[in-house]
């Protein structure tokens, strides 16, 4: 990033007296039940930090009496998106598959204050960690879910009187489709979350001759997208994208003509129009689990590439009823019961001399790789129980125990993977018979803009 002109780098020159900002609202050129596509004009610099795609979400069948229908609190509106693609011409610049599952992990990296004050409104994500209110009967303040909206009233003089509903949470009306006008809620997804490299650079759109497009592919499994709290017999609520509510809010930056010409010369001359970025490459595998556990040995690819890290989770295969009645919906990431054994093998060596078997070691590696994970230890580790039996509209928080378990492992820096690729070794006994392992490899790529305004993408 040091070779990038300063005006393209978000770390410098955030505000300049000669900078002009133009905001536009773009309608999708394709807007169907399966996907939407936007065409971005080739002008100015893309200020991606403030660019949003608005998605209206509507409950499609309102026949039964319900207390609430809301999006999964672990990933919010991202549960509606299966895949996001950024193209320049016909070349894919950025793509992430199973985005809904990826965001169930990424959302745990957001500070609880950000979730409560911002994400709960913008994206519908609401699993913010807080501490229990102080009680005269117990001086211990334990980690609990706290969306900042409301707790049930509690008895400050004694714990036992209202133990079962003491810390129950409710969903704000703006997230509950039963309580909103026309059963529609409005959310916004950020371009810098869809394509993380846009958080580093302002793309020089005006230097590109080819068409720039962003396309979202929607989740097609109805039971992956909402939580249904039903007063009747059958949990059958479905939510869909409200097509008139789909649009993009986009900001362009301009400087005076001399400065734009200077930027062109600097960018094309300093590093030959190159930008370095990373992309998440998905690998999925089915795991058959039994009483003896599952031994999982899988080649993840990456041969000949520079790979920074691997993020992995094991998602149990659930029934539709289990998903609709779960706070996490389909986005459980199961921890093994008590016999984890994990390692990565690449370049004919094991990353860890001895397989990782300690949950604390896994959590330490994740913090080193990603930063703090704001997930209660009882939801990360199956051996530790929730201190209080919280509920969200009658749904038990205790069912999340050990169901937000993620592994993130950083590889040795600037060490290219040989032709054998990366082998993931994972052993454990899971509570569900069938499990799907999802792993994302963070791979280094190069964006190359030639003097005629055409882009080429290659692996670093």
C-alpha cells in the first residue's frame, strides 16, 4: 500500500480543501427474485466507505398470527445474500461466496457498541454482548446478550423470583416485520463489507474504460432468511426482497483538473497502475459425524498462491423447523463436544508441531489473526454453560451454547504455497450427524490498470 498515491489511500488525506463529493442514487439494471445488478459510471474516485446498497425486506405470507418475524440476529440482512461479485468488464475483481455464512463470523468481530447503536438499525444484526445488571443477591455481573432495547423488569432484591425471564430481550419494532408498515423493513449493506479491499483504496473509476458492475445473488433457501415466532401451529413465514426498495447510494470524489491529471501520472508511473488486495476463496466439504467423531482431512487448494490466513467453521445440517425456531437460524457454527484436534499442513510441514486440542489455544490464534471476537465464551465453547437462561421472544439463548465456534489461523507471511496445496486436518465429535465445513482462504491478488484504461487481474 506504500506505493499507492496518497489520494487513493484511505489512510491519508481523508479531507482536503480541494475535494468535491458528488452523491448519486443508482437503480439496478437487473432486479429479479434471484439477483440485482448495478452499473457504476466511470467518473471520479469511488469513496467506498460511504457507499451503501439499500435492501427492503418484506414478509411474504401474513396469514398466521405472529408475535414477531425478524432476520437472523447473527448476520441480519446479509442472510438474504448468498454471493457478491464486483466486475470490471468481464473480469471478476472481487467475489465472496456463501456471504451469509461469512457474515455470521465477521459480525462477531464488531464491537458490541457498534452493533447496538449502528448495525442493529442498518443491517439488522443484534447479537451484542453486554453484562448483567447488578443485583443485591449476586454481585457477579455475567456476560449476556444486550441489544440496548429492553430487558424484562427484574427483582433487584433477589435473583430467584424472576430467574426464568429476568434478562429476556425483545426485538425493536423497526426490525420486527410484524410491527412495520406493510411488513417491510429497510436495511443497508456497505460496499466495504461486501468487498473488504474497498476499505483500503478509492478506486480510480475515471481512469477505467470498461463497464464496472456490482451484482448481488440472493439466498434461495427460504428457511435461511428469517426467524418465525408463531402464535399458531405452523412456522411458515417467508421473507423476500422488496424490489422497489433496491437501490445504491454512491459517493464520488473529484479534484480540480490539474490534480486529477497529476493523479493519473502518479498512479500510472509510480507502480504501473497496480493495486494489491486480498480475496476470500471458499472451499466446502460435507462431514459425516457419528458417535466416534469425524476425522476430516481435506486439501483446501492454494497451490502456488500467497495465502495469508484461513477461516473455518462447521455448520450442522438442520431441518427447516430447527432453523425457523433458532435465534441463529441456519448459521450455527458448532464446536466439537470435547475432542477437538486441529492443524494445517502446507509446504510439507505442519503449522503447529502438535495438533491444537485446547479451545483456549484456538481462541488465542483467532485473536492473533483477526482481533477480538465479541462472542460470550459460553457460545464459543460447548463445555461452558450460559450463566442465565435468557430468551428472545421465547427462543432460548442457551441453544447457542457452543454454536458460534470459529477458527481463524494466520499462515507464515510471504511464504508461497507449494504444488501440494494446504491440507486442513480437523477431528471432533459434533452434536449433529451431518456437518458442512466451510473454509475461506485469504488469497493475495493484483489489480493492474494499463495506460489505455483496461484492467487485468492476476494472483500475486
